[in-house]
């Protein structure tokens, strides 16, 4: 299955650049069942949707002034700067793109997402209404081995009246520490997540979720995390996480 997906990606890229390759594709890859309706769908693909998937980590109209301020603060540190020697070098931070399917991170993923279980959506990016649920952006600092996530909780994440559900907080912690572990160790799966809630988070507020790499032992990646107010004066949640490195085929369930 993994080999077939790899072939499919190659086929899509070739189709986009040269529609005349369709006959060759049919003969070269007999494992693909090219019925006439399927071929018509494939022909229409490059024109029926954008080649570039929507990046949910970019600002939208629902972001608060505080979220925008923090986004600008970290985003400007992703830009190239000129050092004392006059050489250009990238800033210490990297913004992590965010799509509504993990599949879209792969080359040709926008096409695959339309054909493979097309109704599936990443949990934190499954609600179309901006500002209603999970609004967040993650920045990673490789040198300092830490990440910062700016998170704004929408009204659909309510648990206690007027406050964010504990499950939504745990989801964000898992997402942030998971992104950090994947950046550090490649494909990983959560093995353990321990969450300690200290104080509730009001709906609509903006908080910081910060993670740091504690240790790496073979397949194991240990990460600690905390959720605080944007000025750092209030601790909302603390957590520790353990991730195990796996093969990509395991991640895809193949």
C-alpha cells in the first residue's frame, strides 16, 4: 500500500505537468483501475481545486489583537537577518504550517486528500467557522529545543460555563508536544500524556502553550509542556509527554 501511494503521488505530479501522459499512466500502472469516470475526474483535478492547501496557521479575522501581537512577535523572528559580517541568516524561529489533514504535508497531498477518505479532517482543523474552536499557530526553535504555540479558544470548546473544556486543552497539548517530537525525531506516536490542570482558561482568551525537549533515549522522546497566560503570570496547565518513534507505514496503518 505504501508503494502504491508513492506511485500515485508520482502519477499526479506527471499528470499536472502533462495531461498527454494519461495513456502511458494506464499502461504503466495496471494496479490502478482507470474507468472512464475516474479518468474524467483525474483530468478535472488540477482545475477543480487549489494546488496549495489552506494554511490554518496564518492570521484570519477572528484572531484577537493579543494573538496578532504575539504572532507578529514570533513571526518576525523567522525572517532572514543580516549578521555583523554582512551575511544573511535565518532567524531562530520557524512557523509550522497547519492543514486540515496530515496527508497534505506530503508532496501531492492536496490531490490525495481528494481521493483517499476525502471526508476525513484533522480534529483541531475540522470546524470551518473561523474563531469557533481551535485557533492556533506553532513556532519551533531548533537551537533552544522548544516550541511556542499561540492558542485562542473559541466558543465551541466550552466545558465549565465560560471556560475551556479540559479535553480541548489536552488536545492542544498533545498537538503541540507531538509537533515538537515529530520535528525532533521524525514520525512518532503518543505513548503517554500526563496533564495537571492548575487554573481554568476563559473562552475567547489567548494563552501560550510552551514545550521543551527533556530527553531522547533510543525511540523515546520526552517532552514537558506548560500553558500560561500570555504575560506568564498565571499557570493554567502543566504536562509531560512521551513519544515513540515509528515507521511511516505504521503511522498510515499499513
